[in-house]
C-alpha cells in the first residue's frame, strides 16, 4: 500500500503549484497551447485584411511589435513542422491534412512560400499522401463546418479552384434564430459566422450560373452581414476562437469587404491575441472552466478551504441576458468571462458543482449564490434533449458532431442537478399552495430529468463497457476518441447519485481497470505504439484514479487505484507532474492542451485519496485484496 507520507507530500506539491497559478484577482486563467492551425489561419486573415503587414512601406508602423509579425509567425510555423512534412494542431500533435493545408495556404498568402521551398515541398508530399482535397473531405464527412472554410482558405491562396469549395447557404442566417435548428444547416450551431462569411466569399468568387438564383441570393447579402455583425462580441473574436474569427476575416477581406466593421473588429482581435513568439492559441483562455475545476480540486480534500476571492468574479460571469450568438436564455456560464464566450452545459454544470461545495459563507455572498444556482439549474433543465442527454450549446440540433448529446456533458449535468437537488426543493416553513404546486412540479421535473439522463447513458455505453466523450479525444485512438476520459467522467455521475451498483457502472469500472497500463498509469496505447511504450498521462491517470476511488470495495478496483496513485506520486517526485498531453478536442477536430489540466486533475485525485473516509475505505479494500491473494 502506498505510503501515506509520500502521498501527502505529492499532494502538497501539486496543490501548491496549482494555487501559485492564480492571477492577481484570485482566479485561474491558464494557458492554452500555441496552435499551428490557429497561427496559419490568423496569418492568412491578416495577409488579406492588412496587406501592409506583408510588404510594409517605410515608417508604416507606429507599433514596432507589428513590424515583424508575419516573419515571426512564419518562423514559428516552420519550426513546428513535423518530420513527416505535415503539421499537427499543437507541438505535441500528430500531423493532419487540415492543419497542413492551412499552413501551406498561409505561406502562399504571406508570400513566404518561395523562401520556404523545401518546407512547402515536404508539406505538399504529405498532403498528396493524405489524399489531397478528397482526403480532407473524408476527414470531416458530411459536416461542412471546417472542410469548407479550409478549402476557401486554400482557394484564396490560389491553391484550389473555387469550384472545390461547396456553397454554403448564407441566406439561412436571415431566418429567426429559433429556426436555425429546423433549417438542416450543413454546419454546427456555433459556425453561423463561418456560414455567412465563407458562404458569401464562395458566392462572390464562383456565383451561381443561373441569373435568377444569383439575384435572389444577392438580396440576402446585406441582411446576413447584419446578423454577422450582431453576433460579433465586443472583443471582435467569435467564441474567442482564432480559427473561426480568422475564417470570417479572410472571407470578408477576400471578397472586397476589407473595411466592413466585422472585418476590422476581427483584425483587432487577432492583433491583440498574438503571442510574442508569433503564434496564436486555439482560444483566448478557459478561465471560467479552469477556475471551477481548480476550486473543486482544492476544496475536495482534507486541506484548509480556499479564500473566496474568485467568487464574485465567477458570479459576475453568469449570463444575465439572452445570448446574441446562440440565442441561449440567461442563467448559464461559458468557459471564460470574456465577451466571446457562450453559455454551455459543461461549464454551467461545473459552476453549479463549485457553488454547491461552498459552506459558511457571509450572508451577502450566500444571497447571491442561491438565485444564481436556481437560474443555472433551470437553464440546464431546459437544455436537455429529447433523447435524454445534454448537448453543448443548443437544444434540438443534434444532426452533426459537437451539436449532439454527449455522455460527458450528460454525466456532468446530472451531478450538478443532484448537488443542488435538496436546496432547489427547499420550501419556506409557511408556503402558499401555489408554492407547493411549483415545488411538486419541480420535483417531478428533476426526477424525470435524472431518469432520462441515466437512460441516455445506458444506451450510449459501448458493448465493452466504456463511454466516449464529446469534448476530449486521443490522437492515437483509431477514431480519435478518448474512452478513458469519457468512462471516468460518467462513473463520477453514477458515484454522486449512488448508482455504482448498477450493471452499467460495474461494466464501466471493469473496463477502466482492464485499460490500465503496465506502468500503473492510464493513457493512449491504441495505434502504432509498441506494448513496451504505454503513453500514460497525468490527466488520464488522475481521472481514472478518481473514478476508481469511488468503489474501493472491489479488490481489483482498489489495487488498480493504488497502482495509479503510485504512478502519480512518482510523477510528482520527479517533477513531471505538470507534463501536458493533447487531450482537448475542440470544435471540428481541433486539438489543444492546457497547462493547468495536469495540476487540476492531479490535485483532485490525490485529494480524494487523502480524504479520511476515502483513505479508510481504500486501506480496508486493499487489505482485503491482499488477504484474498494470500
């Protein structure tokens, strides 16, 4: 059994490192990986919208930081090229055809291709081996959210004809927002800005052959541009995402609208978010998500509680008006407090779980928490899909990836609603009949939401016992899925709602135990990796350990958790506990890693192991297992 003092020292190290990452306001901002995909699209957009960045005139820049922006970005991309000639989304990512095509397009649009002939030649060989345009389309299937903007970027660079770019129905953006999910759009809910801008670029460069159709579609141009402007946040960055904003900017600039407000605002966002080395991240930050996860991790153990300097910031970040991007009702939280954020199920659930764990607060803070939680719980209940699962942003889309119900989202929402169940149903001592009727209606609704949610999870479980998440992946998996993350997250819902004795939870626990690597950790060993080289990660091992600690009565489960804890402790002792893995699976198969994920997940797992009740149960289970083996 793992020595308690070693476990405690590892926990103290990780917790201290996590707390040191707080900003001056008391919450966490984190740092997303620099992205070759983001950097390439940003350079393409700026090359078209700000041509003076490519060939600056004498004294063109008052800001010296802009004078070498393009050379810095190109140098960063060249350095990031993989040995096979392609690019991955991060410096730890395998090459993929999408990012490689975008980098080649950026080198052409910035007029750097001739000076980087060897780099481009190697990239073109990779693209040919990956199937070219047909290979790109095969990567995304019927979802045009990303394939069409990539091909539009390549068409703007003169690398493919505009006829290779599928037309997008930009005129559909003129419909009432509530109708979008009924219009069978070829892109996901968050991609309406790309639908408009890329669709209009295709319309300008390759208009329909029939004059009547051209005339009819032209009537929707100005109105759809108004929609685009109304959706644009104050920061100028749609979803705070560099790729989406870049596709909008390059499409408008490339179709003669370089001075349109949307284009100018998008350029300001891109110039304001470039890093000193010339790269861009996939998104500005995940401050809201990271802060709620970090607080839960630090509070979920025997250690002294945190101060609540972060609490007013989190409460202020809750959406209080209908959101202009998705039309979402007030009550939810997004992944950051910045203006481009959009309320979603995962971040709202995490915020609710964080608030539920707070006790002994001053009256003024407690008075703010209760109504905020009630609004958020109602928002989550309204978001649940007809299939019983929870989607990310909008109820009822569900036709394309990242709009459908997700097992990780559903499990998270079930945990959040359960954490607030009793307080949501609390009635004043002398309640009116109307209050009692509302109470009964809410009680029935919560019970129904729980039943439908677990039914969805049961249907979604794979035959082998695993669950696959929506928002996290594994680049070594044949289908780029991460069942370790998904299974661990779903098991936490079965834990919190007292259902670990269900057949589904038992199969999930057995699958998780069976996937443990020989070194004691968990991680990707799916494709092209020798059995002697398990790629265990801090993130996945921490998640698996926390899930297994929920059921210490199974001897096999307890021993697996013990092995995982030993692996984690060794990482902390070696100073390797901050090593990141590209697990993050962003919109349309875009990979990222976040430097705080290892610390957050590690503190959570070690803290749960150290909690007195968990520690006693773990020791008892391991002793039982040892006796059985003897």
